[in-house]
C-alpha cells in the first residue's frame, strides 16, 4: 500500500506539474493580454501548450525537492490599462487558476467516489487536488519572485514600493532559506492547505 501511495503521489505530481503549472502561467499571460500588455501573446505564452510554460529544471526540482518553477511570464506593468493595480490582477490569476484546477479534479474525484471507484485512480486525483491547492497557497506568499509579492506591491505607497523593489532580488535567497530551515514557518501552510483540500474533496 505504501508503494502504491508513493506511486500515486509521483504520478499526481507529474499531472499537477503539466496541468497545474501550464494553467498557472497561461492565466498570467491571458490576463496580461486582456489588460493591454500584448507581449506575452507575442512570445506565445497565451497558450495551453505545456511546452510554452514548463521549465525542465524547475519541473524536475518540483518532482525531487517539492520546490520548483515554470518559465515566468514577462509582463510590463506600465502597459496594463488599469495601471499599477493591473499587476495585482495578473499576479493573482496564477493562484486562482490552480484553485480552479484543484476544484475541477475534486469534482471528478467526488463523482468517482460516488460511483464506487476508488484505489489508485482516486488517490491520484486527491493528490492532484492537494498539490494544486498547495501551489496556489504557496504562490500567494508575498516574497519575490512569488505571485503574492506582485499582488501586494501595487497597494503600497509608491515610495515604499520603490524601496521594497530594491530588495526584490534577494527574495529568492530568503525563500530558499525558509524552505530549507528546519521547522520552517512555511510548514504552517499545511494548516491552510489541508482544510481547503478536505473541503473540495468533501472529506
């Protein structure tokens, strides 16, 4: 059973990477395009083709270390029609997409459960839901380069935003330290992810 669970988790991770990250980055590109920045479309990022979005190393790291990345969508905030707040919409679109994917797979899982179909397939679907909820919640942390940083930044006073942006390049280091830190506060994310996943799955 343990082997089957590990296999289900690995397979679900693959599905979550291909579908979850693709929809995540597509949503960034689509919203940016709709709000006036057409560079993502010119670069072929307004697409549901996974090859347009997945980063080979980032995807591998997500499988191995549970920490990875996709190709970031380049967005020019000055080209967005709503102005600074437009970046909030673009950034929030990625986590929202992951929640939509999680909800879709949760509906399928519930239907299979009602039909009495369980085992490996149901476990894979449950893991896909969990991983996509985790991606959504994790990306909302307001530390660059995560989406939460760009969600919050437009709400700061311009002078404060400029100061914060100077330190943005160090965000990756802070994030890695938090991930690698024993007893990391990031573990508190599971207190949010687990109940959302349970709610979606009706558990």
